[in-house]
C-alpha cells in the first residue's frame, strides 16, 4: 500500500481530542423553531392570494338570460327549439 499513517498520529490524537472544550447544546427559541413553518405558510398564502387575483381578473362574466334569448332568436332556431331550451333551463 502506498498510504502510511504519519509518525505519532495516534499518540497525539488523544491529546488533541481532550483539548477540545465540551460544547453545550444551544437552546432553540420558539421563534427560530417555527420560522420554517411560518415561511412555508407565507408562501402558500401568497400563492393563494396571487392565484385568486389572477383567476378573478381572467374569468368572463356569465351571459344574462336576455342575452341568451337574443342569441337564440338570431341563430335561426325554431320557436319550438327556443321554448324547449327555456323550459329545460328554468
């Protein structure tokens, strides 16, 4: 093998590891614990608000009953067909 451990590596390793101070675990505040969830909720809220805004601006208004009747009269339908349509949609 071409790889060798440096001289005295394992003897110095214990001394180096014992020199590292023990770290106390940091206390996590409630705000920092819930920050990712709040960010996710804000993204969903923004998507819903933007989507609602886009959908309300791109929808076409429904035709009124008078406009439908005018269209049917002008479309060369017989009076019987118009009456059938009106009776079905009451």
